[in-house]
C-alpha cells in the first residue's frame, strides 16, 4: 500500500523530532520533509509534493497561515493541518480561510495524532461542525453591504488589518510595525469601529475576503 507522504513545519527542532518519531511509528506514514520556516515550507512543498503538511501557526518570522495559503494556491491537492499550542478562535478561523483542513493542539496524544493525519489524508476535515458554522457566520457578518469598505482605513490601519488576518497578536504586530502594543490596541479598536466589526476574527475574515496582504501595502 502506498504510504501517505508528510511534511513537518515548526521552528522548534525538538517539536519536529517528536512529531517525526510518533508519525514514523506507523508504517502507512512517511515523513518526506521538514522545514523550520514558512519560506522553507513553501520551497519544500514544491520539491516533495507531500500529501499532508503539519504546520505551526506562528513563527518568529513569517506566518504559517500565509504559507498555507501560498502552498495550497500552487497545489490544491495538498492537505494542510495547522499546529497550535492552545485553542485560538482567531487563528483557527484564519487557518480555515487560508484553506487548512483543520488544526491540531500540540498536546494531542500519539494515537490521536496518527488518526488525525490519516483522516486528513483520506480527505476528511478535522473541524467540528460547530466551528465551521461559526466561521461561515463570521464571513457573512464581515461581508457587509458596501463595496469600498477599505477606503475608510488609513495605510497603517490596513497594515494592521492584514497582520490580524495572519493570526498575529497585538505584541507581534507591534514588533512588525515598530509600534507599542498599546498603540496597536488602539489601532485595532479603530479598525473594528470603522468597519463595524465585532471582533478580530471578523476582521480577519473581512481581510481575507478583500484579499488584503501586507506585502501589497509595502
């Protein structure tokens, strides 16, 4: 039987070693590549064409969510599962919007991890139906009725909105844009108010729908 080809993406080597040790214990799974950065993940995805990618949500530089979007745009047949240390509605929502098949908490047991990877390899989703419904509702709420909603934001606010869509925290946004966390918090509040959105998850959905990316604003 042909083995399922996997790629592991995490900036912590010990996490990759641990995941690899668990996954290689199943003869139906084959770890064909590892990557430590989103950029490396994109390159190795092109090189190895894995069936399933396990990718961390956050990195010191770059975003796993953006890498997921880039990889799937080039190879829609690849399945991406996001890894996270805790359940984060905003990151989960942004991951789904980027095309991920679901998410796995890093505290998952060995048996659950293997079963989850096999399910994704069969084309199943790891998302609870209630989460899917919540995301769809967020998208509907974020859609609004105006065509030119982004026009109400200044350039700094657009950049912050783009970073929210990548799943970045206020502290991470502050470091990216050389601002204080308090200033970022004020900007986020202004963005939500101007766009008539209730929370960061709705803001992320809005940004994805508008195809707003930080690189396009630089």
